[in-house]
């Protein structure tokens, strides 16, 4: 998923000008009541929107091989479209140009199901065997009509720098390591091309997801969802399971972890550090708790019942997944950024190719809950060229992408808050979070939430985050 930690050359190049570190049970969603309240920004839902009861059901089973670089898996999806369709489209994130260079690859070995006619790859600008796997159905599905499809796949893990997937001494990890359902409710299949930049390009809906991971018995698994105690096998292997009823995607880390656990207002926080790393899982739990509490004060209740944070080797950043963070940095601001993504991407979703600012700008802005950037730094970031609201195709290189989406986007939101007044702006963003929870949000949703704050809208429009067509009429 999103890499909030900058690649190291970019971090050094932007050190003077970047704004911030650019990188159900429990407190699950509350059903929205039909009544509304009024904030400074206008109408606001009385509660957090409930997830779609007809959302997809996903069952993922992974098995890590003895080489700790090969993962075999099976994915079963029960999919109920809200629009007619005659196919299912899965995005193969590990085959993107920014991940295959490190030796990662995802291959679909077989597909089956009562309604399955055939399966095949689409290029989409990705490496072999392709960036999308399309399952053609024997009959068209009407809106509200379900089908079940099962895919067998093989995932090969590379190494090197910070990626969604990889290996290092004592640990293997994979995020987006299975075919990812690429449906946008109300729109249809997301077929955006892959990008050579370090940002993400996927769009995936919330799904009721169960994960199982079989791994060598001496290793510990930390992953998305509410984990159960592992089962013990006689063959020197154990199977770990978890359930996350509101996952757009999942991450898994398997390694020689020492763990700590704490409760934060009903959220179970689990942290893990690699044995021999010299790190303390309890300290990481305290740092995670501080980030979670500060963000909850700003944006409202934490979206998930659990939060799991495995600390990988220091590779220069972090990558967020629903209810989990793959942490690869000692910088506490990276952790704040990644936890902020639980609200902006995990709960308030977005098309990451079309509107990358809707998660990265907001997560970068959210870092200010623990560290206010100097005003001069904000002004410099706001003055850089490039539209905050550009798509991944609009940026010629990583530097322009990071400057516009991370730094300028966060600066625009900070400036909008200052111009509109902190209290009114914070109330408006809470309205945005509650109204668009578990959906795929758009810039127009942001504009609607800020409708009563014209000064804030003006700042975002000047920064190129919002266009005239996004504004309320």
C-alpha cells in the first residue's frame, strides 16, 4: 500500500522544503441514523455510516514455503455487484513496475467457480504475467446477484528496499499479496494503468475478510485483523487466522517477533519487534498508543477493533493496511502518518490512481496532531508548482509527486484549517469521515463537507486539490 516514508534520496532532497514525513466488535462503524446535525460546515450525519451489508466476502489462505520466499495461496471471493457485470477484475499489485524490480511476482495458477467461463491476464503497464487478472463469467450478473470465484496463486517475494512485499534476515512480509478485487461501488471495474512512481494505483472496496497463514512453527505471524491463537501441527508448522470485517486489502508479516499488547479504549494494539534488533515492543506499543489517541481526538473513533504493528528492518518508511502497519522506520512521525491512514484510505477509501491526495495529503496533514510544522515551512510547501489533485499519470517523477501530494497537499489542508478556524474545520472533517465511511470518496465529497467554509474551499481550489466541478452548486 502507500509508502509514506519517502525513498531515501527524495527524503534528503526535500529535507529543506518538504512539509512533513512523506511516506464487528469493539469500536467498529456506527450505523448512520437518518437524522442529521448541523456543524459550521453544514449538514452532518448523526452517526458514522454503516458498511454495505452486501459487501464482498473474501477468504484468503497463505502458506509460506521453507525458503521463506515462496507463498502459495487460495482466494475465494463471494462478490455481489451493485451494477450489472459479466466479469470479475483482480489487480495484481506485486507485478507493478515499482515492486517487480525487487524480484516480486504474483501468478494466478487456476480459477474456478460455477459461473466461471475463463480467466486471463491484462497488461495494464505491469510486468509479466500482467497487471490484472480478468475472470469472464458464463452469464451476466444483475445488480444484487452474487457469484463465488476461487483463485489459486503463487507469490514470490523479493528483497532490497522498502516495498509492500519482501524478505530480510528473520522476516518475510507481504501486503497486497493476493489478487485484489478492483471494484468501485457505483462506478464499476477500476482499470487504471500501473505507474512507475512509488505511489499506489489501486481501488478496492471494503470486504468481510478472513485470513489464514501457515508458516514454520518457530515464527510468529502478525497481520491484518483480529488474530486468534495459532493451531499447532506435528509437521513443524502452525496456522494463524484472523478476521477483519472491513478490509480493503491485507498485510502479513512472518518472522522471529517478540510482541507486546495493550488496550486503547477498546482497541487491541499488538506490536512486534524482531529478536536481536535491540528494540522494545512495549515502547513501540506506547508510541502507537500515543499516535492513536491523538488522531482519535482529531478525527473521531478509531475505525477498527484491532491495530497490529510489526517493526521490520529500518528500510526508510512504512506501509499501511487496514488495521495494520508494516513499520520500517524509527521516526515516530512515520508511525503517526501510517496510523492516520486507518481513517484516510482504510475507512474513507479512494481511487488511488485517480485521487491519491485523498489519502496521502490527509495522512500527511494528520501528522500535525503530534508535531506542528513551522509556518515558514508550510508556506514554502504551499508555493511549489503542481496541482495537489493530480492523478498518478499527471506527475513526471517521484519528486513532483511527493512535493505536490504529500507536502503541498498537507500544507493546503493546514492552511485551510487556519483560514476557516480550527474548530469549524475539524468538525467538517469529522463530518466527511462519518458521511463517507467505508465508501470510495471523491473530491466532491470533500467539497461537500467543507461547503460552509468558503475560506477553506478557496485554499484547496487554489492548490489544485479541488476543481470548480467538485464544488457544491
